[in-house]
C-alpha cells in the first residue's frame, strides 16, 4: 500500500425523525431570536450544475457551536451543526478536523473511532434535546421516533507523499479504502471489493467520491464545497422516513387485526356503527403515511444526469430506497383492503337492518289491518 499523508476531516451524521413536520420559517425565527449571531440559512447545493436538483423546500441549516471531544485519548475541537427538513427530520452533523499530515492509517483510525465513539453520540443526543426544547412550537406532533439513521463521511482536502509533494486521487487504492470504508483489516476477495466499492464518482481530475452503505469518502481540495455531503445527507433523511414509516406500519398491522377482531366480538347484529372507530383510524393512518411519503419523495427531484444527480441517485439505490418504498406500498394496500372490507361489511349490516325494518313495517301494517277489520 502506497503511503500517503492526509489533510482532512471526519464527519458523522445522526438523523432523527422528530415529528410529523417542521415549520421551517417558524424554526428560523425562533433560532434567530434566541441566538442572533447564528442566523439559520435555507441551503441549496452551490454548484451551477446543482440546478439539475429541484428542491421544493430547502432544509434549514444552523450552527450549534463547537465542543471539546476526546477520541482515543486525543483532544479535538468538534464543530456541531444541524439541518431541519420540513418532513420532520433533524440531521445532526459533527465534524472533527484531523491534524494535518496524518498517515492514511492514522486518518482511518481517527475516522473509525469518531464514528464508533459513545462520547460523540452522547454529545449529539444532548444537542438534539436542547434544540428540540427550543423548537417544540415549530414542530407538528413532536416526538422522537425510535428509528435513527447513522452515516459517516471521511473528507480529504489534500493528499501528499512523505516528501510533501501533492499526489493525485489515483494514489488511493483498495488497500486504503477497505480499512477506512469497510472497517476490515484482512484482505477481501476481488469479488467483494468490486461489489462493495463499486460506487465511485469523479467530476474534476482532483476529486473523488466513493459511497458505501454506511459511509463515504469524499476527496475535494475545496474545503467550502459541501455539495456531495449535502445530497448524501438528503438521501439519508429520505431513507430515515421510509424506514420509520415501514416500521410504523409493521407495528400497526397486528394491532389493526386485533382491533378488528375485538370489534366483531362487541358488535351486536343490529348495530352498524361498531367498525366506525376502526375505519376512521385506518383512514387517518393511510392518509398520514401516504402524504408524508409523497412529500419526502418529492422533496428533491433530479432533472438531468449530472455529477451530483448521479451521486444522489446512486445513494438512493445503495440505500435500497425503492425496496423500502415497495414495502410501505404493500402494507398500505393491506390497510386499504381492510378498510374496504370493513366498509363493505358495515354497508351490508346497514342493508340488513333496513330490510328488517321494512319487514317489521309490513308486519305492523298487516296487524293493524287485521285489528281494524
């Protein structure tokens, strides 16, 4: 493995579903009033080619300050920030700039240690608690979902050899990537390397982005260019919502069957309203999930096949976004079929009641006729 020295940073993300939706304008006013020096911004990717990405409601970015952090006995000054998405996601971002001139092995160790650090996780949890306390009035139906999305980006600004001479991104081989991105110390087979490290992208001669399921390497000499991280975070936010609603529907299905069974046992033959609460709950759940999933999927649309768009589409494919979406659709179909069945059963019961009432009226009319005869 060619020895290269690295100037870079390790960035970890923790994404939380904190409510049904976030009113971003209200959140911006609340943050600005409480900390005028930290004015939030509605951010979009900065590159000209980013016009191929249509973002209906850009997320709200805000700085949460800096905090000391100890990793493997070494002290760092961590930068903490957040992005709020209107579909109810809060993405926390913790960045640690590594000392310049680290060897690749040392850079990998710092990056992996930060990603696995319980201290950094606790720091982000505390920041989330504080942020939600301030933003509670801007969040509709506030509640932290149990599903959390985690991701890490290892950012490289400069590569050089032991003599300080710049080297190209071609110097980064699989022997560098396997311990950093896959956390493996042993050599992988050719097939495993090709499968796990296949998502590679370059736009300029001196940049590189390699995506995996739970982390990415981004090489870019411009430290202010965060567009790749932006689209990766957006894809993770969408993945979180799909996973969260898939888990929610998984829990709702057996509960729905139990409610239907209880409703059947309690419903008297001549009463037609026994299923009304269940039908109303089904309608509400289907409407909520359908609206939110559509809002999530329409939050960012790709109109052209350009560099950032390819990275975003590859991230959704890598995260199995369509698989999660199909799972949600199957479960929603079960809810809709159950609603239709209960509705048809209620209508049939009402028809039976009407028929019984008509028979009773006819019998009553006959009896009255006989009494007056």
